[in-house]
C-alpha cells in the first residue's frame, strides 16, 4: 500500500521531549510499523520531523510549536486561535495530501485529527480517508463529524467503549494503542509504594488516588504535569496532603517512567471520565505492575479483572483491592500487555484495517479496462412529426 499520514502540520515528529502528545507518538510508531511490513509511507510534518523508515514530507513548513512553552502559547493566545493559525498549517499539508492522492500517488490517506481533513474530503470523493479517533467523542464533536460526512471516510476507534458515545459513525475497526514493550521492561520485584501518573486534572482522579493511599497507609508517588488553569485544583486537593508518604514528582519524561512503574506494587487509575484507551495501564502492566482502576471508559478492555489487576467502582473498593494486590501475578500482567498492546500488534491491526478499507473501496470502482468492455448504448431516436401538407 502507498499511504500518506499526518498528525499536525505545526508540531515536529517525534514530539518535543517536554511535551505530552500521545497521538504523535502513536502516529510515528504506526508509520514505522507499516513501513517495516513493506508498505510505502509518507509522513507529513514540518521541518525538524524525522523518522527512520518512513519518508518525511515537510512542504517547507517551519514548526510553530517546538516545545511545551510554544505549544501552550498557541493555545493561550486568542489572536492566534481567532485566526485559526495552527489549523491553517494543518490545512496546507492536508490539501497537498489530497492533491497527490487524486493523482494516484497514494492509495489511502490517514489522519490522526479529522478536523485537518474535513474541509477537503468531500471534494475528493475518489480518495479513501481514514481517521484515528484519539479523543472521547463529545456531542459537539459528533455534530462536526456528521456535518462533513461522506462515503469515502472511515474511522478507527482505539477501544470499543469509545464507540458507545457515537455509535453511528462509519467505523472500520478497533485497533488498540501500542506501547514500547522494550522500554517498559518486566520487573518481578517491587517496592512498597503506589503510583499515579497522569495530568493533574479532576478527570484523571488524583484526588481519589490520595484518598486511597490515606486509607491504606501506603506511600504514593504522583507523577504528571500541572497547568495554570488547574492550579486551584492542585492547591486544594493535592498540595495539602504532600509529605513523607505522599510525594509529587512533577513532570517526568516518558522514557524515564519505566523505572517508577517497575518498582510500584500497584498502579492506581481512579479515572472520572470515559478514557478512550489509557496507555499508562498498558505500560504499567508491561512492567509487571498490576492496575487498579475505576470501571470507566476502556478499563474493562485493557485490564483483566482479578488477573492483571482489579476493576472497582469506589474509593473504598480501590483501597480494599490494594490490600489484595499480592494475589495478582506480575508475570501475568507482563504477558497480557506484551501480547495485546505491543507496537507490532498495533501496526498489524492498522495494516489489516487499511487493506479491508481498500478492498471495499476498490470493489465499488470500475476500472478503465472494464469500462472499455462495457456495451455502449446508442441514443434513442427522438420521433419528429412531419409537416402537414394541408397547411403548407
């Protein structure tokens, strides 16, 4: 297959080290995995993007978010957002992708943010387009997707639960996110602490994780970035409880997280929203660490209850699960993660999904060779009345 893919036209790939942006991480690994399987992949991104196996197409665009500070500046500057500045970078690249695909250079276009392609997709009905949905599907977002609906669009969900909020979209497949199982290596021993790793926002449940640790008396390490608009939440629900047993470590680069997963006796995920996937669960299990999570979002698809952790509904239930955590085999956690959530498994899932989409698309097309063999219908003669002689 000849594939063109894109995440953002203004952020280089791989993502800047101090920025959290999972879609870029995943897009890089999907592209590299497909290239390793023998497919031709062009990765569209600004200057500074570089991949090992995939061809990078920059179109001469400079990046406008080269680090976390510049990214936050984009989000927090009304003038830039009012003029759709980041989006115009995306549109510039997406339009070129469609133009090239319409000339036969690509079999399929793959976008990790549908909004980059939506203004163009109906103008190129003969170009198959696939979107990976990375976010929970809010009613307003669903309305946008339905507004631009056309037959050549297909969606890949990252969990079956993600579809529940928008069941009528034209889904092609569910492909679970992959993790670097070589980075998140197995450890059969642990220290006596609980771990929470996520953005410090209410939806991720850090307040509830602290309540669990207070009930069990365990040490708790909290990892994750804070943001200015959530400072009041941090000051009210996190800061007052920090001390000898509950420690906040701030932002930790992704490649350094493995050491914390490996030594935790349990990973807490008391989420309060419909998490579409939750890569931290897979990363923790790959290291051998059981996961205790609230029954929300994709949790029941990622964690095997009573085998790789516990799925619970309340803080008291999570505290009781912590006390039973030694019943969970760390080896079973590792095997479950490596068998179901590896980069290789993810790339194979996308390969199968793309081939299925292309087969269905080609089945509806008439080739030029077949078109030449079809009988040509002669136009019917239109009857004309002869002039009457008696009035000439």
